[in-house]
C-alpha cells in the first residue's frame, strides 16, 4: 500500500568458519516504489483524493521525504523519454513559479513554458513542482509530467 510494493529475494554470502567455508543463504524482502505516475503515487501515499483540496504542510513534508532521490521519467516529450532524480519539492505552487529564460533576466512561468514549448496544459497548478537538478540551476517538473 501507499504506493509501495514488497519484493522478496535471497541474501547469500560465504563465511569462513572453524570447519572451513560456510554458505549462508537467507530470505529477505525490501520495499520498492510502484512504477506509476507521480500523482497516482501521491494519492496512494496520502491515502485520499488530493485533487479536491490543496496540500497541507505536513502533506508536503511526507511527499518530499518519500520522493527524494527517486528517479522519474518524463512523459510530456513524446518519444523522447528522459530520466531525472528528484531532489525536492518547490515551496510554491506550480502557477506561482517563474524562472529566467535568457541572460537579460526575462522571467517566464512554468505553466506558460510548458504550454508554449510542449503544447502541454498543466491541470494541477495548485500543486508544487518536483525539483530536479542542482540548487544553482534548478529544473522544475510539474508532477503530472
């Protein structure tokens, strides 16, 4: 549940003992994030319909903690699938985020950029963006892409 699934496997090692080498085999399991869209994962993680009301601060913290370090693949670029590692969430909603587009400091909103560049209209503008890349040159991805 909560966007996670458990995978079982084996742990094995060879250990030196007084009687010679010994083979140690043990069953183990670990949790992996299910391969699903980020919005679906967040819905399962918070265990409620998150599109009806804005996210609380505790929701943001829970999402940020669950997604930090996770690799995501973008879907808004057609056949060009690119993978990114999530470094965090933005503190502002997608509709409020702007970034410089040229050397003169011309600002553009994330919503405008995705519409003009990819023809992609962002539906969940009240949600934060995923932050990928580094802090010096942040890259913002809306959760639905």
